[in-house]
């Protein structure tokens, strides 16, 4: 029995996921070409600057693309970027029908690809599995709407609420499987951000060393007064670029010392925490960074939550009890200006080895989100 439109679109969505973390600043896109109830071509956009999903599918289908049906997760592009417009290639190949999960809100596309196909006499249907397609590209869509990166906050805690990512003696709460999951998340983001206390206490590398052929994200350090040691691994290892964000009053001599080590030092303009966060995210957005992982420091985590600048939370719970004496996010919360609980929605729970992972989207109860 032939399968239907929805099944083919699910195949396209699945194809797109294979390139997660590799297409930035471009979206994830998958495509399937079907002719006579037979798949004649398929593909995914695998890397920015390389062939788009539709072109991979057309190349595989060759002459069979004529009078075929295209299933694609996002509207085909209509502009010349690093590659020619996919919409024109689809018209030239003579496809008969296009089933598109969602329109592309990017200003250079935004309905233009659909118009090119329809003007060529191709039947176009839009909206099949749109919610799944939007979820697939939540990072891309967030950037298009807000012009700042999507921020994922990752924390690890014991069963009694103590966390490992703050001042005090470092402790690896989670097991090897959860640590590898964290490295895989790093492998998918454009940048990783921690506070200076994490650098001083843990001296982390902030790389994807547990992932074969992993891509190291750019390292950003929030360091108001430039306390980052020049001997810190993020300064000396040269594994990937390091950017330190400091206040306008930070010591210019220390800034030059760090710059001499190859680190970029950026003096932000504001002294207010919320404004510094907004400025930092705006700067990262201007640099084309789509996804930032906030990983380290209860002070920085609470500051981003207070600023309503966290878009997604990854919370690992380890099956251990630490008792008293360890730092906790609660301590920062008591001194913060936040007067309402932050709940999570769209919750996903996973078991990673011996640890439990909860993923969710924060709901700020006053409904004021950072633009």
C-alpha cells in the first residue's frame, strides 16, 4: 500500500535532523522527491555554503525529477547566497507538485520561493506537519524573530538541589553518559558561555573533546573585572577562539595582557547586569551566532534567568545527596530581584545513564520576554 504525504514529510524531517548543529547560520532542511509512489531522490542541507537539501534530492533523482512531487521541510530559497536559488532549480527540473511544511520567514525568501513555483504552474501546498517543522528549526526561527541567539541553560544538581557549576570545590555530579551528552550539546551550538568564577575554580577547556570530530564552540566568558588568569586553559590552549566580556571600568592593562595571549576582550557599555546581558546577546547576534549554551556558574545562570534571557533549560539530576555545605542556585535566587517562580513548559524527560535529564522552556510569569 502506497504511503501518503505525511509519511514522506516525516522522512524529510528525519533527514534534516542528521545535520543538527552543522548548518548554522542556515536552517535545517530535508527533502524527498517521489514519483509514482517511489522515492527517486532525497537529501538534507549538511553544512552552510554547501548544497541545499532540494539540490541533493534533484541530483539523486536526475531525469526522474520530472513530474515528481517534492516534500520539503522549509520553503525553497529564492535568492542567490552562497548557492543559487533552489526554487529556480526545481522549476527547471520540471517537478509537478511541492508539499512544503512551512514558509521561510527570512526576508530574502518569505514567500518568494513559493511564488516562483506557483508562477511556473507547480501545485504548491503549505503547512503539512508545520509544528514539527517549526520545532526542528526553533534556533533559526528564534534568531530571525529576535536577532539574538537562542540561549540554552544547562545545569546539573544533586537530588537535594545542590549544583556543581559554581564557587566551591568542583565536583562531577553526573555520570559519563550525561557528560558525553553535554559534549554532544556543545557540538551543536555556536558558542558556550560561562562566568569567571567557573574559569577560576574549575579551569575548564569548554571543548567537545569527548565527541569524535566534534566542533568546538566559540568560548565566551562573562568577567566583569577581568579576573580571568592568563594561564587559564581557555586562554592558552588555542583550541578555539575565546572572547571575554567585561564592564567598561575593567582594568585596561589586564585587557591588553589578555589580548597579547590571543584572547578578544570586549568592554561592554553598561554596568547594570540586565543591560550587560542584553548587550552581550545583541553583540553575539550581530556576529551571526544562533545558539549559545550557558554552562557554568549559579551567579551567571540566575542573572540570565532574572533577565528572562534563557530560552531553554537542560537540567540534569544525579542520583546523589550531598547534604549541607554545597552551593545551590537557591542561594542566588534569595538575593535576586525575581519575585515569581519560573516554570517550564513543553517538558521532555530522558534517562541518561544513571542521571535524569529534564528539558523545558521557561515561562516567565509576568510574560515579559527579552526581545
